């Protein structure tokens, strides 16, 4: 048998692994060892829509291919703000309603997840 300490999401577990052939006993994990380690520091907070009341969010995970609008630009509903590249396709992210671009929260080449804030409008 071999004993290991494995940390998962900041919680340390004592694990015992029995050596054996086919059909051997499964791995056994004990309760968390000692006190959990401090959680890793969170990544920088993503910008909020404080600059504008209308949020423009990513509909799919992907990479920012092109930023088509600029801060201060007037846009109409359906105008393209950002173009995402996902699965080798270019997907426009459009203004949900008429307004003025208050902030652009991403740059070309940035990786984004579905629901990430891309821009905000007033």
C-alpha cells in the first residue's frame, strides 16, 4: 500500500492506494487531512457594466476575433459590436438595443466564456 496526500480545490485528502493485479481493491480516500489550505487568490475581477446600463455578453465561448465598435460610437439594435471566433466560425455579437458604446471590455485575441461581459452601452 502507498499513502498519498492529494489537494483538490484547496482541500487536502489522505489517499491510500493498494497495489495488486486485475480485480484489485479500489482506491480509498480518507476524510480531509488537517485544515484546508487557503483558497488560491481569484483572478482579476472582470469589469462590470458600471460604465453603461446595457450589457453586451458573449453568447458562446471563443476568442475575440475583431472589435467592430469603439467607445462613444452610437449603435443601433443589431449592429455588430464584437466578432467572436468559435469552432472556426465568426460569430457577431450585436447590440441588443439602440445606444452609445460606454465601454469595450475585451481586446482582440482574448479568450471569453459564454456569458462574459464584452461591452456595455448607455
